C-alpha cells in the first residue's frame, strides 16, 4: 500500500473512532430523539454519513476508472499528504451547511439499520481507497459543490472530515438532549 493511502486510511480510522465515541456518549434509547425542530437525531446523522460516504466512494471509483483509462500515472511522491491538505475546512461547524436532497436521511431507519448502513458504506469506501493506492491522485481533480475543485487525496480526506464534523454534531445533540433532560 502506498504510504499516502496508508496515511489517509489511518486518518479515516481516527475519524470513525471519534464518531463511534460520540455516539457512545448518548443513551441508546435516545438515538432517535431530535434535539429540536428541524434538527437531526443521532440515527439520522448516522444515516446521512453513510449516504455521503457511499456517494463519495462511488464518485472516486468512477473518477479513478476514467483517469486510469486516460493514462493516469503512478504516484512518485511518498511524503505525507495530510499536512498539505486543509482538512479544517471539512470539519468547520461554524458555518451551517445545507445537505443536498440526495444526502438527506429518510428518518425511517432503526439504530441497527443505520449502524449497518454505515458499516457497509465504510467497508465499500475503504475498498475504493485501496484501489487508489499507487496512483497520482493529485492529477485527478473534480469539483465539490461547496468546496470547489479537489483532487482525489482531498476527496478521501473529505470523507474523514465529514465524519468528524458529524461526530461533533452528535456531541452537540448529546448536550442538547441533556439540557432538556432527555439524555
């Protein structure tokens, strides 16, 4: 495995651990409780994260296939990639972000279904990330609707940052539920 992909996989694992820890801080009996009007429950956040991670994986897979067919070269740089990326912009909760209709949670999943969807999305995403190993991912650039052009290393890191952003949201949900006596 290329060192940059190994580095990104480690980052993704760290962000997944943050999400798992945030969920664990809330009583399972409250996972479906919304902290307020037009705010998601823990289950809805998990469903959203699964939808987004699945979608990012599908996009990256398609873009990688196209780039390889067009002659994408091998990665020649093995220096760390994360310090070159502004992952803080993926995590920043100071500005609200309205999700696309396609990434809206249905609100119909049980806790177990949401956790299963997230686990499946993660496994599929990690398979796609592994397929990226060894390729010059900085040469494959595609726009993000809110963040502008990003190369594939950034798209992979975005998935981790997105998960971290929602781990923070789940912590906020826990605080709101506790304040209302619902934790």
